C-alpha cells in the first residue's frame, strides 16, 4: 500500500511540474534573446539572458548630457547594455552631431579605460550614428559600440566581452534589433 502511495505522489509531482512549465513564462538563456522595451528610454532591443538591471549613472564624463541611465544584461562575462543621455537644448543648436558623437565616444572610452580600434560614421533610422570597435587592454576586454543621436537623446548601445573568447553570436542580433522612437 505504501508503494502505491509513493507512486501516486510521484505521478502527481510530475504532472504538476509539467502543467506549471506550460503556464510559467520561459526564461531566456544566452542563446535566446528576449524583447526588452523601455518607455522612458524610448527604445527597444532584443537582449540575451535575464532582464537587464537599470541604474542611473553618476560622475559621467559626458559634459553635455544629463539624465544618464544604463540598462545592462550579462551573459557569462559578456555585458550587453544600452545607455541613454539627454543633451541640453542649447547643445543641440550649438554643436554638430559629429562633434557630439565624437565627444561621446571619447568620453565613454575614457570612462572604461578603452581605446578605439576602428570607427565608422553611419546612420540609424535616419539619425546620425557612429559604430566603434574598441578594446580595454587593462581588463583584457574587447567590444563594439553604436552611438546614435536622435534629437536630444544620445544612445550608446554596447557589448563588452573577454578578448580571449570568440565574440558571442548574440552580438549581431542585439545591434540589429535596437530601435528607438522620438518624443
């Protein structure tokens, strides 16, 4: 009689686990990006791994920005992040988009102890942008950065990973999925 009871409990536990897995949302793994949307940041992106942490940035070297926020997710030793920086209205009129993007790239690389390996001017959704490949020699990291100036909002879309490993396959889909909307 005791054996039948154990079998019933086991069968019930298995049935419960199966039904719960059908009801519970699946969690993303390194290979499965999930859509992430920030209404306040006015952007969306497919992020690998868990939901990102969101934190306000302080002590930034972006002298022309305010409202600095970073959305970051980690998969192993690889960091996927989107930073937003709102520039003052006066800067929008007095400074060229090339100057703002150049200073933002320099400031970000200074902040992390990185150096530029390659840079290309481009555009995204009709807005001025720059793609930068970089390395952080002291920390043995490499990375890619996409800077986009959309109106008064500056986006820094970044991936950093150890130089000793092949760049994660999630990098291209991460950058390709990034989109934003204006106020």
